[in-house]
């Protein structure tokens, strides 16, 4: 950790206390610039709001991205509050409530991503009742995908998308429904890969399916969404994804694909969240007590799995491994081994075990790296009613408070209770 970053994190902890999340906007912008440099010839970028829905962060990122991908109507409202019109959003995700679909269509949603024929039928009834035609994409669940993804969703029963084996029937059904306009397809079948070859192979599968489905539907697709799958190295020793190598492998495939007149004018979208904002965020936790128990040095912190479920190994992890921690307060201290635990009244509240850090003292501030995505937003913050972490944004040397009340952000707003029979 360089001195400037360390200073920013210490200033943040001093200004607002801990636990806290800090997001560096300059790092996010530099990562976006790298995407544009390497992939911009064929790809625009969609940001997955679920990865970090902080409204102030969304507001400042808006000039950088083409669209926001939302997975609930509440996320649509958050993106609107950040200044993004609904027409620049896609709505994906399983089990969309009838009222959510109705509200999103009323708002002027850009594209609705259909996860099933049943969802298409519901959307059709709503669109007809509103006297509109809604642009839609069909999400495809491929029959296969490569290894080396953190989570692989292809080739198995899934709540996401239409199985490849049933895609032709689904296309026929969607095209026959009134009020819907099929403009393209969406695939997101694997997450968090650090292997360029695996992502390239996966995109080859995408392209094959996009060709097949567009030809069968007899459409010139306006939009094709490539679920990025770009990973970040959470564990010390993991090698970061080589995006230069990935571009060298992927872009020739896209050159050939876009040379086909059917796809020459298609808007190809890289949907991502983790890679773009994950490495630009840190969770800060303060050390509030220490003890030695049966030969083990334990440091008790004010953040636990209630603030960062993933770092505690409870989000899609089979074998728990320590994330990367830094002793921000005492980087030159003598190394020692510790168990780091949180404040929750349960034995599973463990941040790290047998981790080597510079001497950790009561009052020190520890930082968990790669916390800009799926940190506080994917954590059970209400457990045992500890205060939620504050959130801050760093831009240059400027530190600003981005804390908000997630619990009360949209509860006061009316929620549609449209019944399916009302939309018929």
C-alpha cells in the first residue's frame, strides 16, 4: 500500500470512525479508461448496480458508463436518484414482482431482460395494459461453459435465463406476444474468473449462441449483453486478470463477429461490476480489544460478517481463505500471527485466522482490500443492530461522506400492487 493511499484511509477513519467503506473514484475512472482503451472498439460498459448501489458513487460514475443494469425496482429508483434516466437501464434478474415490472415499464425502462417465457407473458399483459411496446432481451442459459469461474451457472438447473435446449420455443413465444419487441439477447453464465483463456472461450460460446438465436428469430439485434465474468484477486498470491492478454484473445473474435452484416450495428455490452469497482474500495475496521486464548493472539474488531460477509468467507466460498488485510496504522510493526474476529455474538464471526500482519494493537485501523463490490451491499447489516458502516468517496485528495440510509431510501415511495388479472 503506497503512502498516499494509506494517508487517505487514515484520514477517512479519523473523520468518520470505523467500520467504514472508502471508494477511490480515481481508480474506478482509470479502470474504466483501461476498458475503453482495450475493448472500446466493440464494447460499451454496463454497470451492475447490485455490486455497489451507493447513490453518490452511481452519480459520479454515470458519465463513464453506457447503461446501468438493475435487478429490482428499488435499484431503478436509486439509479434515477443518481441522475440516470430509466431509458439507460436494463432490468435483469429472477422473480421480478408484477408491481416491479409495471413500475419499471411506466418509468420508461430501456430494456427488460426476460428470464423465462412466464415472465414474458406477464410483461406482455402489463405492456398491453399500459398501451406501450417494451424492448426486451431474452437471457440464455448456455448448456456449457469453461472451468475457472468463481461461480458457473451454465449446464445446470438455474433460475437464470432460458435453457439453451429450449431457446427456440422461447423465441417463438416471445415474438408472438403483443406489447413486446425482441431486440437481442443476454448471457451471464460465469463470474469472477482470473483466467483470460477461460473468459475468451466463454465469449466464443456467447457468440455462437447469439448467431444461432438471432438467425432463428430472424432479427438484426440492437443489443447483445456479454456478462463479463472479469475477476479480481481477493486472496494474497492470486494473480490479477491480465486484461491486455484477454483483449488480445477476444477482440479478433469480435472483429469477425461484427463483420457479419447482421451484427455490424449491434450494441455489444460488457456487463460488469466486480472488476470495475472492487479494487477501488476498502473496508476499514478498528481494533477495539485484544486477548490471548490457548496460545492464540486474538484481535477483536468493530466490523464482522455483518459488515463484510464475503471477506468472512460466507458468500459463495467452499473453502475459507483469508482475504488481503493491511495494518494501516502500523505498517512497519514486527510481523506476528493473529486471529481477527468481529463484534457479533456468534463463533462464526471470524475475519481471518492465523494471518500474519505487522503488530496489531488496540486502536489500530485495518483495511480489507478489494471491497468496492459486494461488500456492505451483500452483508446482513441489521444483525445484532450494530451501526451500519459509513461510506466515503476519495477523489484526488478530497474526502467526501457518501453515507446513506439504505433501509429508508425507498420505503416512503408508493409500491405498485398490480394484480396479474388487472394487467390482462
